[in-house]
C-alpha cells in the first residue's frame, strides 16, 4: 500500500485528508499514520449542497477511530467553500448548516468543558 511510505515521510504534524465521498475510499490507509501525527478528517463536502447529518458524521468518525485514536483525530470541511474560481453551488444557508453540524459533532467527541 502506498500510504505507508507517504505517511512515514511527511514532516507535517497534521494531515488534512479528504473523506467526503465514495471516491475517497476507506479509512484503511489511516493504519499507516505515525503516532506523532494528527489526522483532520475532511468529512463534509464543500462541492455540493448535500447536508451531512450528525449521525452520518458520528458514524464516520467512529470508523476512523478504529485506525487512529480519537485524541489524534479532528474534523473539518474537505476544502474551502470557494475552492474553484467559479466557486461551488452552495448557498450561504448551506454553508452555515454544514459548519453548524461540524461544530455539534466536534463537541460530541472533543468538548472537554
């Protein structure tokens, strides 16, 4: 698997990985992440107005945590909301909803307050 040599040689502390669609594949490559790295899972698409649910994101984070402990995981959109010159077909309301859902899910997993 190509993930092992790539992840072992990267000198970054955080790896931002896009997992927002089926094309992204499985979380299997995460087993090759070195213990000194944090994985930011780009689970929310910025390419379409499809609204991910809290349940869907929770399930995906739980799947990823089979390979990397929760203490070394984080979540984010898979890219910026205007990642191309023409932008993406999302309304401001879509974007707010996606970010609100991300915050709610992140609080479920990592809110220490």
